């Protein structure tokens, strides 16, 4: 090797090492996929990556807390930030699956909707489980979950989420339970029996879904004529010109949260990402892409009136709606899910 080449090698290695050191740290963020993930990519993932703070590697799942528990139990955490529903946030926090967070790290708590900042999570949006239908597939217009159960006047398959959560509430609403009495009734053995008896009435007409993208796909394809669905997934289909409609009364609404998986070596970067995604401007972009309600108060005023009217948090859409009782599902979820699985398998 020539002397000049020997001199160049250390210099080249130094440049290479410097380039590696300057590469942005990667952050694995897991959410529920579909139209929601597309909106998250535009509002959060890509802008955060473009900022140079870190590179988001996005993945998806169906909310299985067991997958997170398996990672934490073996001490090998491959996910950093996960999107979770409120009952799973509470349960995961109690079981030590999520890192404790400082709410002040994400902005002024007074600027957030009450209840959206917790010790283990920061809410990212508010969604609703609504009844949706295809206008071209039905001769009459359904207006309640009782109509969902009326297979004589509204013939065809129905889509319901495969699980006890939300499905048992919907069954009781269809059976005449008032929204404000829902969890009082479901909290009794008689109420649970009543919910399953109601499901028995249409069991042969149900097509079970597990991913949020399935209800609009099935409605458009004609596989079902009505379905329980996340409002944002239906709104995305409407934006694409599909003739799907939403029934807002008797809907169930709840925040969705960002949580940091216990043991991640990237906790500081994970908190940076959540803080970034909690800004009014980024939440505005998200809600414009898919109409889920922002949790930062200042974001609402940034949205066009037409978008505000589509949000679960719009006053007209909250009329007759019911908040999901996360504490109820923490206390009774395991037992009810086991009973549901046994019932569904019969």
C-alpha cells in the first residue's frame, strides 16, 4: 500500500464513522393500520422523520396486549411506541407493560381534553364505534341498534367486532337498555346473560371482523348490509365516493392512546415523538385526513367546519352516545372475553 493511500484510510474511516454517528435513531411505532395509519403517516410519522429527530419505522397490529406482554416478559422489546385502547392502557399500566410518563413532558395539561393524559399514556384521538350501512343495499333507513337486529325489515348479513368489548354493549343497546344504564346492567350476571341472549337472536346473520379496515370493505363489496365500525374508517370510504352512511345515536366513543413499551432503550425518543404528535398543528393534519377528534383543545379551532361536524366529539354526534367505561373492562374484560370466545365457538 502506498504511503498516500495509507494516509487516506484513517481519514475515510473517520468520515464513515461520522456518517454512521449522524444517522437518525430509529423508533418503532405500532398502530392499527389501514386508513388510520395512513393519516398518522402524513401527520406524524413522516414529519417527525423529516425533522431529523428520529426515523419512524411504522408497524401495525390488532391491539393484542399479549404480544406486548411477551416482549416485556422476556426482556426483549422490539416495539417502542404502541397505540392502545383505553382499557388496554389501564390494564397494561397495572401489569407493568408500559413506561411511566410525565404528563408535563407533552405540553400544558390544561390544553388537553380532560382524561387524555395519564401516567402511562397520552391520548392521540377520540373515535366512535358507530353503525354504518350502504345506502344502495337497503330499502329503508336504519336508525338504531334495534334496527340492526331486525333481519325481517333489513335482511342480510351484519358485521360485528369479534370480541366481548363493544359487542356486548351494542347487544344491550339493541335490547332497549339506555346508554346511561349500560354498564350498570352489564355489570350484573343477569345483564351479561341478557347480552348473550340478544346476540343469539342474530348469531347466524353475523360476520365477525377483527381489523378496522374490514367493515367498509365488506359494506362496499356487499358482504354485509350493516356493520359496527370505527367512524373514521367509514368517513375515509365516503371521501372516496362510497355511499356509506353513519348512524350516530347510540354510538360508543373512547380515546386512543400512545404508550411506551416497558424496557425500550428509546424512551427519550419515544417521548419526543409523542410530544411532537400532541401539537395542535399535527393533530389538525391528522383529523383532516381521518375525522377522529383531536385531544389538544387548540387543534379543534384549526379545523374547517365541515371536518368538525364529522368528529365524534361534535355536539350533535355526542347526543345519545355513550363513553366506553375503561375501568369496567379492566375489571371484567378477561372473564367476559373468555365467555364470548366460548359462545362464538359454539
